[in-house]
C-alpha cells in the first residue's frame, strides 16, 4: 500500500512536470503566488475567446475552415478559433497552469477530464448588448451563463457537491466582450442611445453578468477591457477615409466604456470583499504594438494577413484567399483578429503583472 502510494505520487509528479514543460515552452512563465493552484478556467465572451462554440451553432459567424488555423497544431487545423493558431483562452489557460488548449463547451466529444479543467462558453459575434447576439444568431451572455449552470450540474454529478463548490470558487473566470456592440450594434441603437448612454448600458450589462457569476460561486474573475477598436484594419478601411486612418470616434467610445467598466469593477469589488475582480487592459498594449510594430518584431500593423487584409474576416477569409507567407510578421491575422503571436504578447502584457491580484 505504502509502496503504491509512493509510486502513484511519483507518477503524478512526472505527469505534472511534463505538463508544465509543455506549457512553459509556449508561453512566458509566471509563477502563481503562495503555491496556489487553479483547478479550472472558464471563459465567457466573443470571438477573441471563442475556441469553437460557433461551429455547433447555426450562424454565419464561423471560421472552422481554411486558412483559419493555418499554424494550429501541425498546421492547417481550422478549429473555430478566430486566428491562425492559439487564442487568448489557450494562452490564459497555460498561464494559470491549467491546460494547453481550452476546449469549447459545445463540443459533443468532451471527456470528463476536459470538463474538469474548464471550457470556453464564448461565442463569436456576441456582446454585452443582447441585440448583438440576436443579430448574429449566436450565444448571448445569458445563454453562456445558462450553459455554465448546466455545466455545474454535470460536474456535481461527477464529483459531488462539496468538491464542485470548492472547484468553482478556486477556478479562474475571464470575461471578454463588447467590441461588436460598439462596431456593429451601436449603429442599430442610435435612435434610442447616444454613445454616452450606450456605454452606460453596456457597463450595466457587464455588472449584471458579473453579479450572476458571483451568485453561481465564481470568485476569481478577470474582465478584459475593449481594444483600440478604431485602429483595427477593418475599421480603418470602413471609417478611416482614403488614408485609412484610425477611426477616432470608435477609439473614444472604447476609452469611455473602459473607464466605466473599470469603475464598475472597483465598486463591485468593494461589495464582494471575498471576490477578486481584476480589470485587464488591452487597449494600451495593442495601441503601443500598432504604433511601434518593430519594437515587438512585427513588420505589418495596418492590414491582416488574410487576403488583401483590408476587409476579409469570417467567411470572406476563406480557402480562396491568398495569405501572407510569415504570420509572425503580422499583428493581425484577418482584418479584425490578431495573429497567434500578437495574442501571446497581448496576454502577457495584460496578465503577467496582474496575476497576484487573482489570489
Ligand atoms: C510552497 O511549497 C514548497 C514545497 O512544498 C514549500 O517549501 C514552500 O514553503 C511553500 N511556500 C509557501 C509560500 O507556502
Ligand atoms: C445623451 O443622452 C442623454 C440622455 O438622453 C443626455 O442627457 C446627454 O446629454 C446626451 N449626451 C450627449 C453627448 O449627447
Ligand atoms: C518569420 O518571421 C520571424 C520574425 O521576423 C523570423 O524569426 C522567422 O524566421 C520567419 N520564419 C520564416 C519561415 O521565414
């Protein structure tokens, strides 16, 4: 018996060791404080963090075809991730030493171990505004919350209620959405809202969702702000005039919303002292990357790698599109979404200095 325990604990160490070696070869190392360990990662939001849920939904907001996934795994594996390779859900899972790839919850082939280490509930083209997901026929935040409820029931059946409660409270949660509200849905909402009241509405939706997550037992939650939306290649083409300048109104909207979001998070944090709510800024890191691409080893910042790079995204970026030869030189993979390499840098800039705040 003793021998067996020693043997199995050795085996466990070996497995943990090889797992962390695989992880650290991909992402920059950050150590978790006080020997903390994170049982699982749960992600909610839009295409930045969808790892393939939309593959199983009847929507045009998909990317489970070439050239998406050009550099995923052994190459040419379109998984439904909106990039050429790994996306923030994967990088964040690795940073918290949870797993290498975060699977989509809707994948019908998920195994017990997959579920126990966490999943993504995110759905490309959704937003804080319920109208955003309605327009694209994808999962709204309340749909994603309902799936999380369903998930908790499944886990309770597997490992019992007590273990589930502990696991839910010690896991990491990431919320990353809102871009589509500003870039798409706001134009349909103009009769009812101006940008000031619309960003108030978005922030109130974020608060509502965070309270619900807290009510379901989540305690360690990271909330990602909006990126520098007006400097994304697609927006430069659509709204930047002949010179494809950055769209100032969208940048101002993103800044305004981020301010409201982070102050809401501060207020919530005071109301829920046992929770850790961490605002994660990606606006400034992406802005610096776009203004100084060479500082990060990039050559191209103003267009995507797929097709002309000016407008292709989703079904417009497809098997017929020509792609750039070296994705590592591009910040953007399509006209909206960063490349794997840019995502990796952004995740480090947003998260590394904030890791301790989760514990
Ligand atoms: C972390 O774990 C190691 C090995 O088990 C131990 O030596 C160390 O004191 C622990 N550190 C803290 C801060 O608990
Ligand atoms: C936006 O609408 C609100 C309420 O209708 C109004 O009080 C506010 O002045 C408007 N803001 C701007 C910038 O137009
Ligand atoms: C792609 O570009 C990166 C960065 O400029 C460089 O290190 C790498 O060698 C290039 N890869 C190929 C296959 O050319």
